[in-house]
C-alpha cells in the first residue's frame, strides 16, 4: 500500500490557489459574486492546510519551493 504524498497535496493546493485568484479578481471587477472561485479557494486552502498539518514536522516557508520542484520533477520528469 502506498503512503499519502503530502508534498503532492501541498503542490496541488498551491497551484489551484494561484489559478483561482484571477477568477476572483475578474468576478469582482465585473460586479459579480465570485461563487465558484471562492469555493475553489476554500478547497485549495483545505488541501494546503491538510498537507501542512498531516506531514510530520510540517513545512517551513523555505521548504515550499523545493517541495514544488521535487513534485514537478517526480511526476513530469
């Protein structure tokens, strides 16, 4: 059985959060309610929080770029 990959969940949560920010800005600039973008931000926040609290020792801000590069290299390389 494979263990959970907290680094992957952290990376997915951060990527989803980055892509949802333009949707929030677009909705607010058009005077619309950013419903879908807000739900996506909540989901990405939950992924990041779950990964950070579930990993033994957690993450520091210095580790995050290294974690992202390692995940991208592992799954795309």
